[in-house]
């Protein structure tokens, strides 16, 4: 039997979203300056809430920062960064690279 190098996620566990102040500021920035990117951020949030480890935006574990910190691609330049902690998903930033 082969082992895949993927993370499993219990879909029966509901996690609560938590939005850090910096994340909210980033989202306000996108709403004011680039609506298309703002919509993409909202879609990424929905995808993360369905499954933090799979889905759109090419989820990547940021091993150098910790095993619970992940990012997804918003644009070529910007990333959505979030942390999976117990029963919460903490959204940390939605601009720049980590």
C-alpha cells in the first residue's frame, strides 16, 4: 500500500472563521482598489472553510513558519495566509507575500 503525502481533513468538523485586523484592512483595500481581486479573496475564504488543505488557490503549508500556517494564491504577487487552530481558521493577511 502506498502512502500519499497529503493532509486529511475531517469534513464533519465545523471550524469558525476568525478575521485578524490586518486581514480586514487588506480586504477593505481590495474592495476599494480592485473588485475582481476582492471577489477572488471571498471565493478563497469559502474554499478554505470547505477544506483548509485542498481547493482553489494552490494551498501550501508554510513549513518555515509552522505546520498549521498555510497560504493560497490570490494573484501572482499576493497570498491569502491563514492558520488552522483547533476549531478555528484564523485569516491573517490577504496582501503581499508572507
